[in-house]
């Protein structure tokens, strides 16, 4: 999953999420938080058919992506996993109207057989566990939850985004990881999710906007409208996201 690194945004065009059938007349580039990977690729399928367009993605840390578009990196839509990251782009004056379209909650994921017997945050002590780096949204949420519950166990590593964190668990390199509930849904039977009591007090909210540098502003607006539509929200809910 290293292909989802935020740095890819500087090497556009990217591979189309659903392939290029040669018939699309336009291209839409969406820069989005890593935790949106699977659901945005699913949302793109219907959008491509409806609009005769190829949707390409750059997934990564919300903070990195926002900083890049603030510096003028190309793109049509920005979707972040926190308000602070979106604020970086807003302060740079490169955004349109910002829409809140989903929420998420932190959870513990463990390998399917849970070899370390992780059943709560308390069990992280003495285990090999990972979380996102402090400066990215999933890291900030993890810190808030750990602080609120008084957990002082130190992670084995701090990962660049939520998908890198999830990869460590899926590959068996870590006994547990702190990710979003939707990430556990995305990988299905590869992991087990362990609910964190009180995690709802530190919900993550997702924001989307069109970008001033967009070469397809109408299509960009259509994408944001699609994500925030009733059908879009149903797809998000099925993928484990909450409503704003």
C-alpha cells in the first residue's frame, strides 16, 4: 500500500482507480485521506459511469495533502480526515465551499487470530503495537483517546498514515494497531476489531472541497455533491463511516 503515499500527488497523472477503458473524455483528480481509500474507489465506479470521466486518486496523510495543495500542487478535489488539515488549504485561499460528509471512530485492530490476546487498550502494554504519527489526523485522535484513558504504553513505531498502520497489523509485524473503524471493515477477515469504550468522544470528521487549481471545476463540484448525496452517504455507512 505504499502506492498511497501522499508524495504521489507531485507525480500526476496517476493510475485511474478503476482502469482506463479509453472512452472517458475527462479526468478528475481527487486528493484524499488514506482512510478513504476503499470507499472513494467504490464511489468512483458510479461517478465514472455517470459522467464519462476517469477518476484518479492520491491517498495519504491529510496534513501532507493539504500542505501540497496549499503550495499549488495540481488537483480538483481535496478530502481530509480533520478540520485542521482542511484549514491549511482554506488559509491558502485554494478551496471552494467546504462540506462535512462523514465521521469515523478509533478502534483497535489485531490479526485475525489475535495471537497477543489484545482485548482492550490496557493490553497494549508489553505488546508490539503501532499507531499513526502525532501530526496526522489518526495520530491526533489516538493521542486524545490514550490520554483520556490514561494509557501510557509506547508504540513500536509511528506510521505516516492510517493505512500504513493497518498494513503493519495485516502483515503480522504488529500485535495491534490503532486505526479507524472503517479500516477494519475494509480488510474484512484479515483483522479483528476491538472496540474502545469512550472512543466516540473523539470522533473524526471528514471534509471535502473543490480546489481553485482544478481544471474541471464543474466535475469537481459534482464529485463533492455525489459524496454528500443520500446515495453517497449510504455507501459510506456500509463502509463503516458515520454521519456528520
